[in-house]
C-alpha cells in the first residue's frame, strides 16, 4: 500500500514526429512577424497613396491627409475588433470564408474564398516586385534584373515556409523588429524636431487640376485603404498558433491594429506639418526618413530595412492562403491533397501552389509593380465586406448580450469597406482591375465544378449509405512477373502464396535459348508454382504481361498482380535500378481493373 500518492492511469505515450507539437506553432510575437508583415509594411505606400491623390487639388489639399488617415484608422479599429470576433467564432481559420459559409450561404462563401485567393497571390507578387524595385533604386545596376531578384526572393520564402510557419516566423522576427523601430523612430524624432533635418529628391511643381471635393476625398480614402491589406491574415491562420490559439491570435490582431494605427497616424501628422509633397526619385517615406534621420547611415539603413520588409511581406500570404486552401479542400471545393500536411504542420501543397501562381504572375508582368498595383487590394475589400455583413447576420441570429452594439459596429464596417471597395474598383477598373473582376467568377466556377465532381463521386461510391454484404468471387489468381530464378523470385512467390488460391509466375523472353535455360532452372528449383513464359519477338517486357493479365481477368476471376521491386538502401542508387516494375504497374492500372501491388525488396547496399 502506498500513502500520499494518487493512483495514476497508465496510458501509452505516442512519440511526436519531427515538427509536431506546440514548439513548431506560433506565439503571439511570432504571429506578428509571420502573419502581419504585409499590413505593417503597408505604411511604406499607404500614406503616399493618399498624398498622390490629394496633390491633384494642389499642395494646400495635403492637409486633408491627417483626417483621411484618422478615418482609415477608425476603419482599422472596426476591422480589428471584427476579426477578433471572427477568430473566436471560427478557430479553425478561414476568415471571411468561414463567416460567409456559416452565416451567408455557400455562394457568398465562394465569392469570399475566390477574392481572398486572388488577393493573397497578388500580395506575394506586389511585395516581391516592390522589394526588388526598392533595391534597384538603391543599386541602379540591378534595374535590369527585377524579375530574377523577385523569383529568387520567392524561392527563398517558399523554402523557408516548407520548413514550417514557425521557422519562417523566427527568420522574420529581426527584420520585423528593425522595421517597427525604424518607423517609430522616424515619428518620434520627426515630432521632436521643429523642421526636417534634410530634404531629398528633386522638386516638382504642383498644379491643381481639380478642386478638393467629396469625390476626391473619397478617392484618397479608398487609395489609402490599401494600408489595410493583410489585416485579415491572422484570422485566416488561427490553426498555426500555439494553444490557447484563439487568445494568442486575438492578441496578435490587437498588436497589429495598435502598431499599424500608430504608424499611419504618426506619419500623417509629419506629412501635414512639414507639407510633404511628392518629389522626383524618392518616396514619401524616404522624405520623412531624411527629415528625421538626415542623410547619413540611418537614412540608408532605414531604406534597406524597408526594402527587405517589403520583399518579406509576401510571407503573410504563405501563412494565410495554405490554411484557406485546406479549408476549401475539406469542403470539397479544391483537390483533397491541399488538406494534407507534411510531418511538420505545413500545408505543403498550398505553399507550392501559392509559389507557382505568384511566379507565373511575376513572369507575366515582368515584375513590374505599376502593372500589379491596379489589381491589388480589391479582393481583400470584398472579403472585408463579406465578413462584416456575415457578422451582422450572426449577431441578429444568435442575439447574445450586447448583440445590437456589435451589429452596429460591424454594420458600419460593412458600409465603409463596401464603399471603399466600390470606389477602388471604379477608379482602377480600366487600369487593370477588370482582371480581378474576371478572375474571381472563374475561381468561383472552378470551386463549384470541383464540388459537383466530388458529389458525383460520392454518389457513385455510395458514401453515407450501407452497402451490400461482401461476397466471395471465383477463386483468386495471383500473377507474379519474374525475370529469373533468384532470391527476389522466392521472396515474391512466398508472399503471393499467402495471398491467393492460385499463383502463376510469368516471365517474358525474346530468346528461345534464354527461355529454355529458365525452364531448366525452374525445374531444378521446383517451387510448386506454375511457370508461364511469354514470347516477345519485339523485345517488349510490358505488353505481353498486360495482355496475359487481361485474358486472365476476362475469365471472371479476381486477379492480383504482385510486382517485386528492388529498393536500394541509399536513395542515390535508385537511378541504377531498372524501372520496369513501376512502368508495368502504371500500365496495368491504366488498362485493366485488376489489383496491382508493388512488393519492395530492400537491399542492404
């Protein structure tokens, strides 16, 4: 008898495979690096997009940058609160797709999924192209190699993400921290100084071409909303977080919203105070950097960090899209292989599909950022609007305490994001946004056709219905292709004898002399199995066996073909083996309905 010890239940412990367990999932800080870099890096072009629209009304109109940014920040706050609710309601990820599927129906969910797929692919292409362009502006000799730089960056990101999302987060932690510190440093030093330390770029005369009216303000607002892309990525990638994953994902969303809002407002205050207008050869962010840091090492260091982070912002898509594709796969909207995970918690096929699509897009436009920007951000605003509308319906249906306040917040967000999306689409339609308008319905059609195929397959297989009781067919026949009498033949025949009622060894020889030698060796061995030697005057080893199998199957028997295959100990020797077994198995599966088995014989060398 023991005292003071509680009885403990003995349970078998299953060892984790490499890459399993919480250590290969994200903490809140790692999630900020892996899933938020797209949104955080948008401060490099979001405020500039506002300035480029407002300058059409003259330099005095640039004072409207701050109120527009405050409106965008308010929308950001609504989105952060909403996606925090999405994370809690849909901990398996999916974001707008998961909300639409539950609250708005399958057709709307397909629209959300298609728009997010388009936007994620564009995010990768735009980020890499922008990073390559920024690098080329610092080193003009690289200007002729933008596509190669973009593809190299894409290959590196793909390789890192194939190792696991936690691995990619650890790689991105330092660049993310440097970027945040650099931008906050620009804001703090800029506010402390009474005037810019230095001015860079060539001056351009500003000519007002239109008045500062409501339409122009609306255009500036929609252009600045490009800074909100990536806010939804955390809600899409909830399964990649450590437990408790909902709380960690919500904390990451709040950190993203706080940092992004602070940086956007801070930069806009400096733009308004210093009357920063577009100048030749530099970005608005570069002007603000020079105004705070001067033109010394801090200026060049910050520009290099911004370049690096713009290129690495593509990692947000690698954290979000593979999870979304896995959900679509489980819903029978994409091939089921997208739901498969490797030993590490990585949706490898989703990562490879994203890399392939982004590479094709980069090649198609030659990594030209200006050709990609008109397509950018439209898809994500569709997702924003759908998620907001879905949550409004969710609160109306569930009616929890405080549902009316929540529904009003989401309703306001739905109105603002829908309005911004319509203006964005109207402004950029002829510049290239029509491609998104075409691509989204085509993707929806693809999802629907795949779903219909799986439904038809399920009906034919009788999934969900009780099938008839299995019955034994005629005595089975196992056919074993062999080349000569050897230990491999003995191994294959021993396995075959345990499988079927009758076993036949089949050999193919074009020479009568070799056939006679095999008969003699077989008689001396006498394995108790019938040998059939097929003639092949054309030296074909596959066709005679396939024809023999087809004739045997035509008699109504259940036929199995057991093909022994030599596997060397070291993979580098695999190419030295003949591949006849694999070829024969492939042809048999294509031309017959028999059971085809590959039996590995593992060598010690």
